C-alpha cells in the first residue's frame, strides 16, 4: 500500500521546499507513508523480478496466484500520475489506484484527465470515499453517501463501472461490508496487515503499508513471504488500534501529529 511519492532530491533544502509546496507532503503524518521516487523505482524492480500477477480487471482478482504482489495507491496524489505511472510502465507493472473523489483536481491531487490517463495505461481504479472521513466513525446515512457518491463520481470520470474501494482509515466492519455490497462494490481493501490467503474474502483484502523509514530489506522480506515480519507488523498495528479505540480517532491523530512534528 503506497500513497504519495516525491521527486528524488539530494539537497536537503530543495527537498524541504518540495515538501513545503505540497498539500500532502508538508504534513509529517502523511509524509511517513510517502516515498522518494528512487526508492519506489528500486522496489518496483524487486517486484517485477517476481513477475507478479495484478490482473487486468477487477473481476479477475483472486488470491489463488502464488507469489503475486499487488501494488496499490491510496488518496489520488498527483505524484501517482507524474512519478509512479512512468516507473510502473517501464517495468510493465500494473497497479491499483484508490481515489478520494472530493479531492480530484484539487491542490496536489490528480485531475480527471490524469485519472483517465492511468486507466488508459491499463491501471485499475477504485474509490477511497468522497471526503476521506473514516468510515468506522460515520452514521449509516453518511456512510451510504460516501459509498455511492464516490462511486458515481469516479464512474462519471471513467465512463465504466467502479466496483472496488479502499477504506479511508483502513478499518473494516461487517456493517461497512454490508453497505458496500448493497452499493455495488465487489472488492474492499483494508489496511489490516496480513498476507492474503487463497479463498480470501474479496470484501476484506488485507494490505501492508510501505513507509519511508522501513529498512531496505523490508520489501524483499515481504516478497519472500516472511510470515514473522508480517506477524510483528500486525501486532504493532493492534497496539495502535487499541490506542485509537481508547483515545478516539481525532485525539489519536492529534497526538500523533504532535509527536511527528516534534521529531
Ligand atoms: Zn487515505
């Protein structure tokens, strides 16, 4: 699970300016999950060497292919088009892009034309809600609106049905699955850290976040199916989830922002 990329830059002042000029990258919390494009390129080379099998359409998605590595992006940051797409194409890789539809064409995010360019290049597109509100905190009416309005918006842009969604905030619930199924979704991607298993419930795909402070051997170990590494990440995630439940999402995000700003 990727988010934004930034242009590779050796001069720290130029890098700081690039971050400051970007609505996402200037936020230390969002930047944790953003990557230098050179690191991304190295990782795509590692994935391409595995010959992964991201299918050409959502209905051909299942977890029965051993050693498949699926590449996903959340939020619809402009760098997905400007930096990630050419690298993916250079390795002949296909990826999935989940777009926050209220942000389409706004500062730092992909325009409708750029989304269509991704699709023409063979990429798979799904929604990431309208407003990026965490689904787990929404009333049923608000949740239904996020599901249907984001789907209709992206379908309008692409001119084809959209049947996949990645959950903002990442946490799945049975009521979210039920409402998403009713809204016409067939695939739900979460941020639950795990490896997908054969027979995986398509309304509960797990994913593993890629962040810029991970060691260089992190992705190679994941690609090798290192179950102990995944289990350790999942345990750390459960501790974070417990803190979120105790504090509430807003207080958790606020405290996390303070800690990151201090660093
Ligand atoms: Zn997101």
